[in-house]
C-alpha cells in the first residue's frame, strides 16, 4: 500500500517544482505596464540642436474599463492640444469590444499622454520609432534657397527682356521654378507637422479581468481561470440568444419533423401488428 502511494506523491512534488520554476523564469504578467514611459523621454530632445525627428508609437492595450479608457484617451489628447486622426470600434463573438485608434499628440507632451493611461490599462506590447529626417529637411531647405535665388534672377531678366521671345523663354523657366518652390514648401510643411506631432497607434481590447504588475503564479492561474470562465459564459449567452432568436424559423421545422417521425412510427407499428394478426397459428 505504501509503495502504491509513493508514485502519485512523487509526481505531485515534481509537478509543483516545475510550476514554481516556470513562474520564476517567466516574465511577470504586469511587465507590459513597465513599458509605459513613466517619466522617461519617448521623443528625443531634438529642438535644442535643430534636428527633425518623426516619432511613432504603437501600443497593444487591454482594459476592464473600456468606456472609461476610451474617454480618458480621447479627452487627454484633446486637452494636450492633439487630435484623434482615426478611430474604429467593433466587438467579437464573445461580446468583448475592441478599438483601433490613431492619435496625433504634440511631441513635447507625448510622455504626459502615455503616462495618463493609469491603472485601467494593461500595456501588452509597445514599440517606439524615432526617424531622424534632419538631412532630408536640410537638403530641401538648400534646394528651396537656390530656387528662390533663381526666381529673383529670372524676374529681373523678365523685366529686362528685349524681345517677346526672350520674355517667353524666361517666363517658361520662371513658371517651372515657381512650381518646384511650391512643391518643396509643401514637403517642408509636411515634415513640420510630422515632427511637431507624435503619431500614437493604439489597439485596445476589452477583457473581463485586468492583469496587474504583482501577480503571483497562483494569481495568474486564477486570472486565466476567471477569464476563460467569463468567455464561456459569454459564449453560452450568445448561443442562447441565437437559439431563441431563430426559434420562429426552427420551431416549425422541428414540429414538422417530429410529426413525420410519429406518423412513420405509428404506421410501421400498425403494419407489424396487422402482419402479426394475419400470421396462421
């Protein structure tokens, strides 16, 4: 009897040790929130040295307070002088909602915005890209200065043209130069907008239970269990809605099939009884 009990006890002990090792080696569930800046600069300080940097932030966020987080995000970005560029909302088959939002936040206030997410959001992933376009910007400025100087000379030549043919030739070149100047000015304005505002792309998912930074292995197990239980309940609810909703269509079919089966069964039994009654003794 003692020998038969040793094997289950040994297996249980090994399983417990493996679980503890896995918990100690795996990253903490709350590590996602550690990705939030929390005071560190997301946008490089490029104003002091004249550099032009385009910053893009991509985030995947989970929340158990979906409406509150959406309100916080849209309200905070407007408060800081930014705006919502695009927003898309939908829900999955379990009834959980999700949103994809693209925000434009003043670059110098990006850290303040990201820190405002608070405890109602769990950042599952985050990436920050800083693209230095200083060389491209300087090159465009140089070309623009050269074209403006050429425009001034052409305007002088046009005023001093001795013949109609000379005036036409100068006018054609002047028109082309003015078009190039306008195109470069548009490029500079685009770069100014891209560097003055940080683009923040957020994917927000609604969850029933929100992870925290200090979850133990048992709390993580409880979190997974509670999350799956909530999903099962949502699935059951959806199935009930589908069954009841389609009842006006399915009920007549079910009744008809049941009636046919009863008739067939009754007819078959009657035939068997009749055949048994005609059998000679």
